[in-house]
C-alpha cells in the first residue's frame, strides 16, 4: 500500500542562511496517527510547511499518497494535505462558517450541489452542523477550532496535519476535540507540546530536534524515558507519569 | 448574520426586496443613483418622484423609516456644506428672512442636498436589504476585480479581530497603570497603534498562508452561483427604469 506521507532526506535553509532541517526521514502509513514532538525552534513548523509545498525542499523529497510535492501538481498536493493552523482566526477568514468550509473544495473545483453536501458533511463531522450561517467571530474557541478542522475535512485530504490543536482550549473543548479527532478515522500528523494529548491520540510519536529526527517509536515508550525527554527540552506536566 | 456587531447596516427581513439577488440590486441601485445625479437641479418635481419610488421600495421591503433615518446620519457633514453654500457663493443675491443669499449658491446647495440625500437613501436601502456577504458576492458576480472583493471580504472579517486585539492591548496598558489625561501622555497609545499595525501585518501573512494551504490561487471562488431569470431582472430594474424616465422628463 502507498504510504500517506513519505519524507526522504529533507533539508532546508531559510533565505537568511539559517538551516532549519538537516535531512529528515519520515514515513506515515495510511490510517496512522502520529505525533510530531520537539522543543521550540526544532523545525516542526518548517517541516509542516514542506508537506503542502509552501516551502520548497533544498534537498530530498516529500511524497503525499505517492505524489511528489513539486510545482506542476501543487494544487493536488494542497488538496491532499489538510493543514489546520494553530490560530483559528488565521484559518477562518470568510464572513460565515459555511462560506469558509466551502472555500477549500471550491478552490479544488468542487461545484454545486456536491459543494453544499461537502460543507454539510464536514460541519456535521465536527458537530457544528447548526452553525453554517454564523460569523466565526461569534463562536467559542473550541467551536472555532472544530470549524477550522471542518474547513480542511471538506477538501477530503489524504493526511490531516494539525498544528498545536489543543492550545488555548479549555479542558472540555480539549476533550471534545480529541473525541472528534478519534472518530475521524484519517491519517493524522499532530504537531504538539501537549504530551498527554499526544499519548491519548497518537500511538506513534516522532521527536525532532535541531532539524533531525532523534526518535521514532511508540508514544508511551518515548514518554516513559525521562532522560531522553530532558535531553530534548520535553517534559510531562506536573503530576503526570506514564 | 445581520443583527449586531459589524453588520449593523443590514436590517433582517424576508420581503420580496430582501429576496432579490444581490448583484441585481446593486445594478438597480447604481442606475437609480445615476438617474438622480443626472436630474437637472431645477426640475424640483422629479426629485419628489424619485423619493416616491424609494418610499414604494421601503413599503415593499417593510423597513421602518426610523431605521433608515438613523443609518442616513452619515450624510450630516455634507448637509453642513450644502447649508453654507448660499451664504458664501457669489453671483446675484436674493433676500430671505432678512438674510442676503446667493441665488446660485441656493441652487448649488439644494443640488448637493437633494442628490446627496437621495443617493444616501438608495445606498442605505440596498445595505439594509442585503447582507454584507451577499453584497460582496454580488460584486464578484458583476465582475468587479477579484482583488477588490477579496480585500473587502477580508476587511469585513478582520475589522472585528483587529478591534478585539486593540481592546486587549488597551487593557494591558490600563492594567499597568497607564491613564492618559494629557497630550504628552499619549506616547504608549501611539506606540500601541504601531504595534497593532505590525501584528495585523503578521496576521495577514498567516492568513495568506492558510489560504494557500487550501488551494487559493489568487481569486475567491464564487460560492453558490444562482442563475437569475429575466423576470427577476425586470422586477428589480423597474424602479430604476422609472427613475431614468423621470430624470429624462426633467429635461423637457
């Protein structure tokens, strides 16, 4: 079976010369849920922006569902990689929730009546079916996060990429989002500092530090090694142990 | 949509006027404004006829006159200009209540006042019967350049976000004892405006990134394109056609 994501020897330096990635290898099979962990500045976001072709690899390749990330099929790559950004206010820019969810599929050539159906299904999948006509401004933080997820689900992506999905959420919204994510049955790459959330949602974790993958294995095993965590500026919150 | 926040112009309703497609209403309103502007200023009765047309639309749309009046206050500065003109314009003068007024100025003032008022009333009527998002979609349908409608769409969405950010920054200043009472204490507020600009700029970059991630290629997709029948166009353009006829009659 073709893996959902294949990254081989990916290296990248920003135009100012700062090298962010030094040869990253990563393979995610269909249906896997993987947490991407690492301290601030480790290169996590840089890696994410390579997956949908916002950054172009300096060296190495990225393939999504077997298709290489390259200019001729950038549009198809962006449909296949659904990025949910950290701040929903950046992601939700249309006047209403329904319009925002329709934005992606409409760009990818979906037309009515299929478009309305996609919007309805995506909002239904995140429990926001009632709110299509509201302004994103009038939603709670948790609702906005779920709508942001719906805007990506409507594009029917091969892989969901979530950037800090649990940040700024109250405990109930955090749990509700976890339930929605667990119910989706999709390939997922979740960038997070929230280690208990990684443990709850992702059986496998990849730790990246200083631009290279330093560990790749079962989340529970990685989090059970305090010395390893400390070496990469990671630690479980007070009172937690695995 | 509609009630409250940034969309206070819109007056929620379900009348035949509300239900007309936005792009049709925009064309009709535009034609009416042209007709009003083209009406010769001495053809006093024609302006009455234009107003009667508008009243007819208000009755059909079931929008209260008080709400229209409140939204028309935006015209006030222009009224002030119109009132001043008769006093300061040159040319032959006439006496009214012991005041010496310029005839030309009177006519010019009347011209500004009546055309401005009717123009504002037409725009307010359009705004009250059409939600902002429909107006933007209507403009896009009328092939207004994508850049313009995109900017307007984002402005509608982000004005509130930026205002909320400004409020949080003000709170953060006040919470640390900033209490500007005099002009020379305004420094932190001004620097706050600069910071707000930078933050908005950065947000703009992040929004653009999020748009690219969902396949944005430089033009907004047209969402839910309804086909508009000739009948709809005919109904919507009838008042505008009448206004054009009146304006033409004004030259006779």
